[in-house]
C-alpha cells in the first residue's frame, strides 16, 4: 500500500472534519499519501452526514459519480464512512455494488485492518458496530495543512438528549466523554506543532464529564486555558438546557476563551420546543442570553433555527421571528425541517407544506441579514484584534512572483468575525506578519459576512495582542 493515494470528501459538521483528519492520519500510517484530485486517487472515501436530508443526498450523488471511475479503474477502492454509513450499513453495498467498505462512526480505528483485508481477500466489508467507550490512541493526529493555526479537538462523542428531530443518538451512539488528560495531551501536541487556536467539539459540550464523573466543562476549559502557547479557545455545540453559571462566568475570567458562543434555540415557540424535546423554554433561553451579555458585554451569540417543524403554526413562527428580533443574533444557521430515519418527529402529524417551509426560511434569512448588517455597521471605526489565518487567495494569485506594495491578509476576531485587512508597503521577500500572529486592525468597511480594514502599525510594524478588545478609533 506504500505510496498509494487517497482522497476524502467530507460532508457535514465540524465533527466530520475532525473524523476525516483521524481517517487521514491512519491511512498515512500504513503508507497512503493524501491526494487533492479525486481522479488520481487509488482510494476514495466519502465521510457522510445524515443530519439533514440535503447532506445525505449530496453524499449519494458523489458516490454515484464514482461508479464510472470504478469501471475505468477496477482496482480503485471506494469507502463510505460517517453517519449515513452508520445509518444505512448493508443497504449501501446492496444499492451500490462498487462500494468496497462501509464503516460506521465508531469504526475509524478499524479502517487500516479493513483495507488490508480487502487488499488480501478482495472482499467487501460492512462494519457499523458501536463501542461503549472512546478508544484512545498513543499517536496524536498531525495530518492536515502544516500551516494551519486552527484545529478541532473532539472532547466527547454521541448524545443522550434525544431531540425528536435528531438522528445523532442513533448514528453516533450514547454520550461518552474523553479523559481530560488525553484531551490536554492532544492539544499540547497540536500547539507544539504551531496550532494557536483550538475548537472543542461535542454534540453537547456543556454536559462534558457529567455521565462518567470526570471534571465538568468549565474546569476542562480552565485547564486548556493554561496551556502555554495557545492563543485562543472555542467550543461547539452548547445545548441551552445544560448552560451552567460556571460556563457563563468563564467568559469573564478566561483570557483565551473567545467571546463567542453558538447556542442553538431551534424555535421561539414553547409549544414547538416541547414537541422537539428541547427541555427549556423561550423565557429560560432569553434569561441565558441576558446572563451571557452581563458577564461578557461584547459576546457574539449565534444560533440554529429549524422552520416548518411538524405542527408549527403561523403563530409559532411569528414567536420565532420575535425572539430573533429580541436577541439580535450575530448570525444564524437556519434549516428547513425534514423527516429523518429513526427520528420520532417523522411520525408527527401536522406537516408543513414545502412551499410554506421555503417561505419561512426566506423570512428568517431576510430578518437575520438586516440584524447582522446592523451589528457589523456598528463596528465601523473600531479596532479589533485578529488572529491571522493567511493571505487572501485572490491576493496571492495576483502578486505571485513579483514585488508588491500591499498584501491582503485574512483572519477572525474573538467574536468569530471574518476580517480581511491590508498591510501596505511590503515586498514578496518579507511581509512582516506571520500566520498565527495576533494583530490589531481598524475596521473601515462592513459587509454581510465579513469586515474589512487596515493593519494598525506600531514601532515594530505590527503588534501582538490578546483577547478581542474593541476600541473606538
């Protein structure tokens, strides 16, 4: 298998991105080399998502295109991993005879053995067995772009909440937390390799450690906050029912914890929230928002909205829009409800028509666009601290191989705002700024999805900074 090439198509959430990194690491250990063109690969894996119907359709569409490749390259190996693999299992190989293996969400560790067996026996494998505990490895994943300064780290797997619309407990299993020492060890290794920002992942990070009697989530954050060399710390996703006073206080006391929280509300109607089994009310959610903003006035709050949940009336939807207006989220991820396999809501009555769901989704987008533009406009003239992630792709293409007067860089604020900024009077030999550095940027223009500004220069041309303080210009 030495020098064989692999290609991974990752569909879905940050958890799938992390899992794909784990898959890539294990393939490299057995001699595979990462390939950026699917046409040149000897092994193609699609890492799938089944949370939304559209994501599942996208996975099967990609797999369908591989049929032709397999006819042209009979030795090509095709694999399916992730949530759709866990959900469909044997049905995939029956439906698609050119698929060589199907590995569920908890079978990543068994991938090298599966590939070796297929190579030796020319067989097909379906492995969707679920373990009760997370299997740790001695090796820390280092796969990916060596210049990446932001990485994901999974701290827990699965979910015990059983929201009625959600398939996560069925495809990722029951909630299990990793040992804090293993998490810290992974983060220290990543930081030693140049990573400066970590995003902790879990279906419900707020309940980390509770089930197994480990430390609670704020305590874990405090330990990570103390890791030398780490500049920023983020996490997702937070279930509102488990948002603790200790976590709210962490935004006030921990200097590396970014001033941003993704707190999915899903609906502004108590009746809909009850049918979703979310276990909080509209009033409780608004109280949490108020407490977060009291602890950290500059905190950016983002959320998820599902429109067209079975039984959602026009009045229910108006309550959702009213909540959006009241909270003024920095941004929203809004989705049309779709029935998912095994999810109880698929059996609920009162289905909303597709036409109505699409109109409600557009109404949410229109409402949130105005709010986001208002928030961004308020930042014009302020100075933000930005973690530099790289140069603009357009800028690199335009200036490759010649002296230039300016470079456009890109990065994010602590509040997760994308900022593109200009550094003037540099050459292609020495741009001064380094990826992974904190700099201050004066915001000069604002857009619906990003901000633009200019570097604030000091005696050294740029400045190292902490946090996301905002200053009047």
